[in-house]
């Protein structure tokens, strides 16, 4: 053991992906034996920073000091060798193999190099191995020491999520790490499993390990972390002792207080409901239930904002309301027409437009031309009707050029030659929004429409949404940007773990309160009320 | 010394590579093929001259090229259309067999005037082969069954079933595993309207080369269906969100493919052999995969690729006769072209850098790398 207080010191870490800055000049110092929380919204740069530390990315700039030595890790192997382990959000286990096999997989410093040989051969060879523990004994003793109860001979696919996570932790411990990074360990766990996970973490720290704990849930920080570092937009905001801050202050640090882009919002009298959805229950692609009985109603000329930390069911909600994801339960009607279990085509015909969260994966076909992508909602409605019922590509081209012009989409040299994937994120988003809004929809569902878009484009996009509202379109806006929600919405719903926990109006709430609901699912506690007053 | 080979995905494909790849492929294949030719004490130059120039310098040679290109082209389109929708039809061979079987059955059993009979053979042969082809499309769309495997397996089912038919219900007299010869009225004539006979081995079915290329071109670039196929092929997720049914497109594109491959079977039986026997297709349905890959940029390219493979096969026969070399040599050339083609496709997408003597690393056991 090296006797210093600081186990890890990051100095001026910067990471750029082309022109996107994911981390900018981040300093981070972690004390030996502490649980250090890393807090921030999605996209704040937490995972990038930890992937740099774990050798998955190399930093554009900055230095890493670990155990008093300057280090640069070119692979996770290097990082593990130095004593840094990481448990990813998505498990890296091989389901067909047993727990023991998974734990020792890839390990080469084993008794006579035969650790991965199981069964008779393994135990025979193990007997001649100069008294060292066999992998099995070692795994069992580690499991016991840290209270990580799991059957070493069980196949991984038989285990539940919580157990798999313990296997991941065992895998790291088996490699004698000093520092363990947990990337949102509770994101996939049930509350009970989370509680077990916390106990494990406490035990790890008691045994002398240091833990970095990534999360965006405030109460987890409060419960678990000794100190917390808050990141926002790729920058470090501060590192503080957890005891000295309230959840409110943390929320403030996490969400920030930027200058609002004020929008002139004309009053619009909401009309009849365009969307009525009740009891929406659905599972995500990993078959975890992420929506449990959600009701939403959107009226004509009304913008309903949905606030929430990413991963609380927004994606599934948006996809359900568009017919793209199967409902487990519930019903959806648009302007009185029952569309439960209908395919997206029926929704489009009913006048529903959709802006997906992931514009490259779901919003466009990146290898096809701008023309193809701008006309995909119109090719079948007769707009490009040519002779003998054929598609008139010239009309399509003209329309596409008009769209590019109208929505100020830059970087298009020729609508038939430029591929959608060559556009920047913001311009692609304008293309998608333009395409969707030209449908003159009755209902517009927009999931994170301004994420990753530059300020100018953000303003444009918000204006467009307000224009739609003026025209009597109902808008369901799912966003993590609270300024945006407060700015354009008529009504705000807060989603937390697949349920709406709060409904309010922009003039009756503020970012701080929304932030609290988003990250705790509960109303702000008494003690924090004072802080609000102080802030205001 | 450590040699490490790194593959990195290319961000963009340089245009010289995109356009030049097919040509480099062919040239490289021919260069490598020179080795067995030299082994046989032949001048590669002479052989290639005979193969390409010789074949194309008389009517018989050109007729052979066109006759052989026809099934290759139709089956090539059978691979090409589903490929545009992002799925692989490896079962064109089986669809050819189904088309051929239906064709022979109708030709032998239905009494109709010649034109009506031939039309019926084509429509029915194509249709049944289309349905047969649609099975993997349906399984893929509905149950996510890998279409590569199911279409290939259905090929074996089709060829084996044909084997049964030729030894049972459809066996002709004389004890061979073949049907009776088709009546004359069921055979595609060699008399072209207006032009007359060009060559006794060239049947009127070759006009399908022109018809199929035009129909496919219009389908892919002028119709809604073609637009949908293109979109599904480019990004199924986005296409579904735009209201396009993957289910429908997978089935339809496989049906179209099967239809065209079925037509190829009809053309072979009715136009070339005049009866159905077991090995009438020298693997056209498999060569078709290479044809479709070479021509993946459009139906005209597919046609060019089919003509090229037709030329190889037709010329190969001439070469093996006039130079006394085994005809297997032609198969070697074809195989090499396919092999080089696959390599070229790979190189188009990845950049390879070979690095000698990288910093020596401790021996690693497989699996050490953390999956990322």
C-alpha cells in the first residue's frame, strides 16, 4: 500500500470527437478509500471521462496520475493491470459460460497458466501449483469476503440482473483492482437490487477499495457518496463533500442556470383533445418494463412538455404514441379515432408527426440522399404523382430543394447527391423537423428535438413548434432541457421511472422544482425549501 | 517479430476505388488464372484472346453469350432486388428449379396453342417460384428467421424434390432421370419476329434480357414500391417509422426475385433443353449472387455482370475445345473472379494497415481484450 490520500488525479482532461467536445479541461481528484460520486445529466461527459480513465478512449489533452505515477492507458488491459476496474452499464459477460468461467476469462496470471481449464484437468493441475489458490477457491473467498453471493457454477444466462452485476464486480475484484468504477450501476436494477448493490459498495470500501460511482440520481449520491463531482456540458462544475450540500444545490449544479432563450408565446385557447392515451404500459428493448400505466392527453393548440432524466421511459412513451412500439397495455386514440395497436402508417394517416430521439438511427436513412429523406412522409400521398401512377422524382427534387431553402438546412450541395448522413446533427434535425411539420400535423410528437443542436438552430426549432401550436397542432415535447420546457410548454408532466409523478404549469414551477421531481420522483423536502428561498 | 494487421473502417470510399474495383477485380483474377494456364504450357495471352475476342467475333459465340447470360441475369436480379431491401436471397437456384419444374409440367400436360402455352408456362413458372421465394421473406419478416439459411435450405428442398419427381411421377420413358421431351409447341422458338433466325441456339427468350432490365429499372427508380424497397434497405428502423411495412417489402421483394429466377428456369427448359432433367443448371442461381454483387449499383450493371459471366462460360467452352484444356479451368476463372470480387468489396469498406514489429507485447491469450 502506498500511503497517500489521493489515489487518482486527473489533470486538465480534454476529449474531442472531431469538433464535438465531450470533456473540457476536467480536473478530478479521488481520495483513497472514498466513494466518489460523479453526477451529471445524460451527455454531460461522465461516461466519456471514465472511459478515458479505463483506457477505452485516449484523451486529447491532460494527464492521469494513479497511485502516484503518471499513467496513460491504451487499453482496458493496461488500466486493469494498474488496478482500475470498471463495471459498465451494459454487462460484458458471456451468457453461455458459468460465473467462474466468466470471472477468470482472459486472466493469464493463474496457477501454471491453466486457470481457465475447468473440471478434472483444472483441479489436477491446480494441485501441483505451488500451493496457490485455485481460481474457484479464490472466487469463492472473494465472494464471501465482499458478500457477493453468487453460485460460481451457475450459467450467466440463468442469473437475474442483480446477480449478473455482482459477477461483473467479482470479475474486477478477481483482478486485484484498487479503484472500481461503477457506471450507473442502479440503472438496470430494481429498488431492492439497488439496495443490495449499495451494501456491496459499502463493503468494498470497508475492505479498502476506492469506488467511483456514476449516476444522475441525487438520492443515490446523498446515500452513497462521500464526495461528489458534478459535470455539466463536458465541464466540471465543482467537487463537494456530500454532507455539506443539499439535494437542491446538487440539482442546481447539475442542471445549471443558463440564460433562457425567451420566446414570445401568444396565448392559444386549447381546443379538443387530439391525443388521448390511457394506461400505457410498455417494455424497452431489453424487455424491462419502463412504462407502467401512463395517461397523456394533448389538446389542439397545446404544447405538453414531458420532463425527465433520460431513461425514465420517455423513449418508449414517444414510440408507443406513434405505433412503433408494442403496447403491453393501454389504449391510444387520435382525434377520437382508436389507434391502439395500429402500425405507424395509420398514425401518419391520422396526422401524427414524429421526431425521434435518435436522428441518425431512426430519423433518416443516412446513406440515402437528402431528397429521399425529405420526401419519405410524402411519397405515398400523391404529392409526387407522375404519369401512369409512377413517382415523379423531379417533383420530389423540387420539393426537397424547397424544404432545404425554407428550413435553412445547410451543407446540401445537391439534394440528390448529398447524403442525409453527411449533414451535421443540427441540420439533419432541421430536415427531419421540416419534413414532419410540412405534414401540417394534428399532433406532433418530438423527442429531444434540440439535443446536440447549436443555439441558433435551437431557437429556430422552438419557434417552429410554437408556430405549430398557433396553427392548432397539439405538441407533445419530450425534453431534458428544462429551459426549453419552461419556455414553450403550456403544461409540464414529470416522468420518473416510467410514471408521471408531477403535473404543473410553467408559471407555477421552476427548474429547481422540476429537477427535484426528475431526479427523486418526489416533491422537494422541507429542508430544501429554505434553499429555494435563498436562491430566489 | 510481431506482425499486426489493423483493419479500420473507411469513412468514405474514394471514387477511384468505387468505380475501379470491378475492373481491378477482373484483371487481378485473370492475372492469377495465368498460373494454371502456364502450368499447362499455354500462353495466357492466347487463351484470353480466344476467350474474349474469339468468342465475340462470330454470331455463334455472341448467341451463346446471350443464351447463357439470360438465366444468369434473371437469377442475378432475383438476388439483386431483395439485396436492395437489405436481405439476401441465396436461394435463386432453388427458385430456378421450381420454375423449371412447373414449366415442364405445364408443357407436357396442357393442350394450348404455342403462344398461349409458352405465356402460361412463364407466368405460372414465375408465379410458383415467386411464392416459393417468398417463404424466406415471410419467415424473416414475421419470425425473424435468417433468410440466408432458409433460402439456401429451400434450394436443397427444391433440387431434392425434383430428383424425386424425375424418378417417380414425372419420369419419362427410357429409364433416364428426365421427363419426356416437351412437345414442339412448348418450346421457345428460335425465329425472331421481323429478324428471323439469328442462330439455331438463340431462342426468343433472350428478349427477356431487355424486358427484365427495363422493368426492374422502372420498379426501382420510378415507383413507390422501389422507393420503399430502397428505404427499407437503407434503414429499416427509419422506414418503419415512416409507415413503410417491412413485412410487406420483404415478402414482395423475395416474391419478385423468385418470379425472375423462376422465369430463368422456364427459359432454360423451354428454350434450351426441351425437357427437364436433374442437372440442367450449372449453378446459375449461385453464380447469380456474384452477378448481383458485381452489379449492385443498378439493373444495368447487373446486366453487364451477367453478360460478362456469360462470356466467360461461353468462351470457356470454346477455349477448352480449341486448346485442349479441361473445362474446369473456366470454372477456376469464374471462381477466382468471385473470390477477388469479395476481397475487393472488403477492401472498399476497410483500410488495411500492416504493421511490422509493433512494440513487443506479452503473449496474450484469446479473450483478453475487453469487449467494447
